[in-house]
C-alpha cells in the first residue's frame, strides 16, 4: 500500500519535472534560433550609419542620394548547390537585405554582378526558379530602385557568353547603361564584354558605352558644340562606374583591412580578362568616362585602389556567407559634386556558430542536471522494492 502511494506521488513529480525540463529546453532552443536567425541582423546593422558628405557652402546643400552597393551574392543553382547550403545562405542574405532596407532606408541598391552562381549554365526552367528566389530575397518597396550589373557567373565568361544569355539577363535586369538620379550619374558596365576582341556583344557594348561617354562629356563641357546638340541633357557631374570586374591591378598585394584577401592570396598575380579587366579596357574606361569613383565586385574581398589621375576604386566584398565569414555592403551618400562611403559589416558566421554551440552546451547541461534528479526517484523505488521483497 505504502509502495503504491509512494509510486503514485513520485510518478506525478516525475512528469512535472519532465515537463519543466522540456519547457526549459524549448525556451533555450527557440531563444537561440530567434537570436541567430532574426535579432542578430538588427543588432549588427543598427550600428551602421550613412556617411556625411563634405559640408557644402552655406545655402548650397542639395539633396543627398543614399545608395547601397553589394556584390557576388552567388545564389546557388541546381547543379553544384547543396540544398542545405542553398537554404542557409539564401536565408542569411534575405534577412540581411531586408533588415538593411528596413533600418537604413536606401533609395537605390546596386548589385555588382554574380547574382547567380550558375546563371551561365541555367536551363530556362532553372533560370525561372532562380529568378523567383532572387525576387523573394531582394523584394523591395516600389520607391527603392534595384539595379544589377552583369557578372561572369550570370552570363558566363567571355568564351561562354552568348546573345541568348545576355538578353535573358537584360530582359530581367534592364539593359540601361546609365542611371541618373538627384543629379548623380551612375554608369553600369557589362565588364564581361570588354574583352576587346571585337566580338558581336563586345562591339555592341563598346558602342553603347562610347555613346554614354559622349553624352556625359557633353554635360560637363561647354554645351553647343555640334557633337553635343540635341538629346536630353544629363546632370553635369562626373559619373560613378559600376562593374563586376575590377580595373586592372597586378594583384591584391596593396590591399589591407579586415576583409581584404587573406595574406597568402594577396600576392598571387591577377590574370587580365579573368580576375581583372585588361589594361587596355581599364584605360579606355578611365579615358571615356573620367569617373570620380569606381565600384566593382568579383574578387569577393575588399580593396581600395587609386588609379591614375587619383580615381579611387573600391572592391566590394561578397555579400554571401558562403564566400566570407564577415560579409558586408557599402553605403554611399552622393551629391552631384561630392560623395562619402562607409562599410556596413554583417553578423559574423563565427558568432552565429558560437551562439548555437553555447546553446547546445546549455541544453546538454540542463538535460544532464535534470536526468540526475530524475534518476533519484528511480533509485529510491529500486531500494524500496528490494526492502519489500526481502520481507
Ligand atoms: Zn565574378
């Protein structure tokens, strides 16, 4: 009788303890999930600030354009991408992008190529699926402009590029080479087509760029010359070049900073037309546009280069955690005459993994601590039974 009573009392306590353990485990697991998958993006991006553009003369402060630049998102495809890798990376990029949009409210976002990892191989069906995922991840309100330049993974390297792939890309992301807003001119270059071998696509792209260059030069020089007559006048402002391949540089040896290429890779010489544009194409772009700033992607690492004539180029690191532990994007404030840039780092992959490991450790400790408590009543039952049988 005493044993039955004791068992009933302890089975009640046992289920209460089990429930309490389960409750604690659920809370820890959900809290770590909520932190690592949502809150961390707000906590990190909250500290990013739009840079201040140089103080203009009193009464001359014009509108400032707030632009965000990111590169090399490499949305995985069906051929080489593992579904788990795809799910994880796309979730991270979506959260980072949506949080940045909400907190920072940019007016225009530029993606500097290699949006897709397998755009160069995608079948029409796969391309549609990848586009659907892109639209979901990078959804944005109507008042925010999203502009994309082509990268070698989107349309293929020069040798695999075809009119079909270029058309497919430009039908979705527009074929415009020039974007002007608030008196600021951005030139979006298809740098994959700057091979300089006179191929059909290359000739077309060069012709478009020289026309844009003519229009920009007309806006910056004394109007009225015969070459500049007619057409819509552009803002008289030195343009910003946006492209996937960086202008020619020998290597990343002079790059520094926490997100520059790793030291063992910095001295590896760059190959023209593969890692960077050819010297000739780089020279042409500088000569055609006389830009005030160049932003490029492709290397996945950060770098600041000063080209001839003091033109700065910023290599924007990859936005994907697949390529970096510390992805980032560039925030730029632009006026027709001036600009300022800052970098916004995203949560470190290492921090997220450490948090999950700490949470997993806590779950194990909680379980073991409770198991010890749970084991006690069983031991008591065993002792009681032995005493009962011995009688
Ligand atoms: Zn690339």
